C-alpha cells in the first residue's frame, strides 16, 4: 500500500503527478505574500532538489522574474539544484578538523566516491559536501554521514566507513 509523504505526494508518484500537485499548491498560494520560499521548499521536498523546469514554472506562475527566483535559490544554502544522494556525506573543514587532517580525509572521500564537492554519485547513493564546524573539535577530523557523526576519521578507513551506508545487493 502506498502512503503519502508530508507533501501529500505518494511515495511512488510519477513526475506528472508531482507537477499536478505542484500546480495545485501554486494555485493555493499564488496570492499569499511571501509564498516564494515556502513554495521552493515544498518543491525541493517533492523532487529532492529544485529542477530548473520547476524553478521556471514557479517564476512564471508567481510572476517573479526567473533571475530573482534563481538568485534566491542560489543564495540560500539549503536549496539545491542538483539531485542529492540517498546519503549525504559532509567532511568538516573547520580549523580543528583541517589542522588534524580534514583535507586529507576530504581527498580520500573524493577518491573513494569518485566525485567532487557538491556532486552526487551516478547511482545517487552519495552526495559530497563540506562543512565548517560540527561542534566536535576534540574528535577531529570529523565526517557526518546523514545524521551520524564519525570521529577521528583516518583517510585509510574511508572505504570501511562508507560500507555501512552502501546499498546491499
């Protein structure tokens, strides 16, 4: 049995069903002041990111120039215009982590995942990001995978750390 998520979309919804839902949401909020950011947040929740076609649709429907909507999307770090992986890996590059080898950990993570910062693996299993401080300086270097904090990470142990998060065949 399919269940609706917080957006009201079925978990197996097609792109067409998502667009129809987006149309309804836009119609409901078109006249409300300050509707743009909540609409962008909802759209990102539905798609997992903000596709350019959705940004253009919101721009057209709310009669806000595309450049302004795209500027807002680019300004706020919680918006993403690229699909995120099932697992988001954040490597701390704050001062303590950097000094204790965070840059080497980041290089090892890039090599293991075969992607750069801000990218997602082709299988959409992992996205790689950089953080500035996770508040665990005494445990540096630190990596967060989703909500899990991995402490005292060694570049040679990256593959082992990721193994837990990989989909099992």
